[in-house]
């Protein structure tokens, strides 16, 4: 009978230790899951910020590209105007010069 009680107490003590270990394990798992969630949230926020930065940079590149296009068109128009003025000056000189 005494042996049976000792055996029962040992099993009960073992069960309490197992339960304590399980509870500690659950707490550790909960903390780790919380950390994982926080990291995932930070990564998602970082990804959104980076996506917004990319969109902003793409808009700036597009704007600069449009401005360069405008400057090139204006440059071509200026070259054409200069050529026409040169031709007019030449014609004017030809008309003034006696033959």
C-alpha cells in the first residue's frame, strides 16, 4: 500500500512537472508567434514604403523624360529657325550684291 501511494505521488509530481513544462512551452510559443507577427507587420510596412518609393521614382523619371522630350522638340525647332534665318540672311546678301 505504501509503495502504491509513493508510486501515485511520483506520477502526480511527474504530471505536474509535465504540465508546467507544457505551460512554459505554450508561453514560449505564444511569445515567438507574437515576434513573428511583429516582424511580418514590419516587413509588410517596409514593402509598402518601398513600393511607394518606386512609384514616386517612376513618376519622377516619367516627368523628366517628358521634359527632355520637350527640350529636344524645342531644340529641333530652334535649329530649323536658325537655318531659315541663315538662308534669309544669305538671300539678303545675294540681293544686295550687284551682279
